[in-house]
C-alpha cells in the first residue's frame, strides 16, 4: 500500500473537520450568525459558490422557509442571499430601538450578555451616531438598567467611565464584591461598634432586683375606647417584670 502524499493528507483532514455554525432557526441575532458563517467559510477555504450551496443546509424552521421564499434572482450570489435574509430576519429599525429603550437587566442575567444585547439592538436601530454619542448612549442605558445599589456606585465613578467596556468591567467588580459572603465580618463589626462583650456562661447571671410590690401601676383606658399604644406597652412590660420577680422569689424559697 502506498503512503498518501502530504497534499492528500491535508485535503482529507480539511474535509473531515469542516467548520460550520449551528443551524439558524430564526431565533437570536442573525447578524451574529452571519458573522459566524463568514468565519467558517474562511476556515474551510470556501469560495462564495460552495458557501451559497451550503447556506440552506444550515437554515431551519422560519429561517429556511424565509430563504425558500426569496426570488431566485435575489439569491443568485452569496452576498445577495445573505442581505435578503438579514432584511427579513433582522429586527426592523424602529422595533430594534424600542427594544433597546425598553431593555431591562434581570439579576439572573449575565452582565456580559446584557451589554452585548444592548450593543446589538443599538446597531440594528439604524441611528446615525458618532462614536462618542454611541458610547454615551450605551453607557447611560446600561447603568440605568442595573439595580439601584450598582447604579449609585457606578454614577459616583461616572467621570472615569469612557466606554461600555469600562462600565461593564466596573459593574462586574462591584457585583462580585456585593455577592461575597460577609456575615462573619458583620457580626464581628457589630460587637466592635456597639462595644458589647460576648456573653459567657462561666457564672450564673444575677437577676435584677425589682420591688414587685412597688412597681408603678398603669391605668389603661376604658376597654371600649381605643387605648394608647405607648401606655399599653408600658403596662405589659410592668406586668411581665412583676410576674417574673414573683416567680424568682418562689423558686428561691423552694
């Protein structure tokens, strides 16, 4: 048996490991899928002709139906077919901007994906913005969508945020700090702040000395009328101390 040449081995390897994106069904960003398809086309060394033949095999459901409805003359080349698909499957400009304006961040969302979603929607909106205005709009929308605690911290550092990536990086750092367990530190800090000493049980606690007989009596209002909450609370407290003191006296004599 003859050993295959290097050229034959290379060709076999390329055909065996063809790179293709996941089939597109019409859900998700078509622009992102189109970019992935272009990368795969380049990786496989396809020209536009074989790539066009491969295109419908990677479409399914709504996307495939949309492709079949495109007139033949409008999908005679790869660029024409892709553009018609984008026109049909990408959100309309007005819809995209509405989605951008109404987008909200959920605490279960990934910050990176949310920032990417905002960027995609703004690009799909068709707004003509210079780079500075675009970044300012993305930053403002991103910060305004976050939980209040993150918003406050980000607005304090607004002057140092010049791009969406700056805002994203800072938000992720603040989010990580807020989700770090700190209960043990809080407990330790509370003792330090209040100046309290942890209670030990080496010796029995002495009961407060209260003259049960001379406790102040509190006269409540007529039951049929609305009682004063403060007076009622004092009365309940006095009665509780009285009963506790009497119980301690009984236990002492036993």
